[in-house]
C-alpha cells in the first residue's frame, strides 16, 4: 500500500473556512441546516462563524493568488453585509 | 516730551505695520495653501482644468477613473463593513482616512456622470446633514464623515442599503460606459 499524501495545514484551512462560511449562511437563515432541512436564525452563532472565517482567511491570505484573495474578501464582505442587514431587521422587528 | 511721544507713535506705527504685513501674509499663505490643496493630482487633470474642459470628460478617461474609483470604493465598503461588524471604527480609522481623502478628491469628477445612475433616498441627504451639515447623495454619505466611528454612530439602519445603492450606481455607470464604447470598439 502506498503512503497517502500528507494534508498540509493550508488545505485544512481552506476546508474549515468553507465550513464556517456555510455555517454562517445557515445561522443567518439563508441556507437550510443539512441536518434538519429547516432554516433558522441564530445571529450570535452566525457572528462567531463569521469571526472564525475572517480569522482563517487572514491566516490563508499569504498563500492565496490575488484573484483568489479578492474572491475570499468579497465572500466575507457579503457575509458581513448580510449579517448587518439581518441584525437591522431583527432590531426593527423588536421595535 | 514731544520727542518721546513722536518716538512712541513711530514705534506704534511700525508695530501696526508689522502686524498688518503678518495678517496679509497669513491671508496669502492660506489662499496659496488652499489653491495648492485643490490642485488636481495628475498632470492630465491639470491640463484639462487649464483648458477649461472639465465638462467634457473623454469616455476612456471616465472608464479609467471609474475602474480606479471602484477599487477604492470596494475598500471603503470593506472598511465600513468591518467596522460595523466589529462595532467600532478606531482600528480601521487610519485606512479610512486615506481612502476618504482619495474619494473626496475624485468624486467631484465622477459625480456629474454617476448621478444619473444613482437611486435617491431621503436618508442619504439626512445623513450628510447630520454629520457634515450638508445634504449628500448615497455615495457621498459613505465618506462624508471624518471618522469611521461617526459613520457607524449616526447610522439609523440605512447603511447597508446605502452601500448597495452606491455600488449599484457604479455597476450601472460601468454598464453604460461599456455600451457606449462597444459600438466603436
């Protein structure tokens, strides 16, 4: 049996980053939770997921091509914008 | 006695003259400084100003300006977004000030063309009045405040919509320019 190729930390970072991004969309109610098939709103959890994604993207940044870097920046910005919009909506509803 | 009075008058006259010269100097320095500050950044811009052809802005140059403007705008949007998400503007203030300086300088050149593509909302003008004492459009309202903290603090829930309106206007203006250029190219 041939030894399998080792997983470098950057591949792991990319994978985890995608998970956090997906999780943030789910907690903002834009995507259904794959476990339940239902959408839900949990902004505090979404915030944590975005924070983590932001941190991971920062670590990954030096290894990204400029085009890829811009793409991640755009995705994170979209997340944050949507988070802020959702937060506004929630505040409005509370009033 | 007469001599002393005469000497004092002379001294007072000299002092008054010096003060006047200083005041005039200050006025001229302020004027010169203002003119220097308002000078366009590039030689090409300068020549256009001297020729008084500020109104006719060649399409290719509009496109070049828009491309550069769009990049800075995206950076601004990112900074606003990060600051709003973090709930404080201080960590991003230095870069905001830098981007703002550039946008304040470039926007007057772009505004006459962009206005046609910009959706209006009363909250944009109100935001400008609250922060800078003058009505602003959606784009200006994003960088009219001196600090990023003000951008967040004075927001009444319109910030995200404003960002979207400004970005859409840039997209539409870009599309328009592409359409104008396409037949000839």
